[in-house]
C-alpha cells in the first residue's frame, strides 16, 4: 500500500522539472494525477518553458509508474482556466485530495496570483467533500532570506513574491483548518532543472560573480535533484504529516542556516 494510495493530486507546472518529479513520485505511491501546465513560452521569461510534448511525457511517466493521469493545458494566471482543469479532474477521478501549487518561473516579476488561483480552484471541491486534504505551495529559499549579491538590483520582485507565498500559506492554514485541510510551503535551494540551467542564469552569474558564493549550500552539493523536493512533499501530503500545517519546510542542503 502506497503512502497516498487512492488519493488524487492536482499539480501545476507538471510538464517538466519539479512538477514532473512530484507527479511521478506521488503516482509511485498510489495517487492519481491531474497534471497541468501552460505549455507555452512567456515573453517576460528569458528561457524556454515546457511544451505540450513535455506534458505528454509526464503523463507517460506517470502511467509507467502505475498511476492514472489526466493532463490539461492551463494558465495559472487565469482563474477560469485553472477552474476548468479542476472540473475536468473531478469529472475524471471524482475528487481531489492534494493540491501542489508548483508552477513557477525565474523572473523578477513573479506574481502571487498564480498560487492564489491554484489554491482557490483546487480547494473548493475539497471543502465540498469535507474529507480533509493537503496543499503544498512551492516557495524557495528566497522566501526565507534575501538572496543573490550586493549590487544585483532587480531581484526584489522574485524575493518578495516568494515571501508572499509564505503569507498566503499562513492565512490559508487558519482559514482551511475548519475543514481539516492542511497547507504548508516547501523551500528548495537550487534545483537541477531548466529554471537554473539556462543561458539567462549563466549571464546573471557572469555579471555578478559574487552571487555564486552567496548561493552555495552548507552541505557539499551544488544543486539538489527534483526528487529531493518530491520526497519532502510526499511526506507533507501523507498521513505521516497529518498534524503538520502552517510550516515552512526547507529542502535546502543547509542553505538557510549558513
């Protein structure tokens, strides 16, 4: 029996990177997956985003792991699209037990609207079902401390939005407790995905070489793997964490304590 056997997980940003890893890991432990992604580039993002082919590959990997899956292309910035994806998932699987607001981009104008829309859309059927549930919002070490380097002006929006995710989580933790719905944030250090492995990030580190030393981890690892974050999320949404809510959960190789 898996840790989330019989559960249904709604995951945004599922076409690649951390979202794909979360989908596959939860499927391995018995969950059905509603995998959502934009599958298009955004002009303000200086690196390619996931494609429809990437989302299909996630679906194939979930099935190979033994899980059922429904995919949907939707923009987390548009509540109506996310609500439609939720409704399609309910029609397919009957309920939602887990919401992972994972979709994110490395741009200095990152908005909290994306996370808010995901929670608002995903939590409604959980409240109506009245069987509890678990939500995890993906923040960052930038949601716990200031990052980058002196002189690297322009990163304020990213850090502020990641701190804002914590504020949303804490507010939702209070509001949703009535229905037994738990909500927490995860705070990864640098993860080995396209968000950090791209030409724009390489240029930033070249322009601000001091940032490299300021972004190093306490433990001897440069980048953690998506699976490291997935395993933490699996714990948080499982019954092993049934009384854990309202916490900021670092998966950071000691970054925030160095």
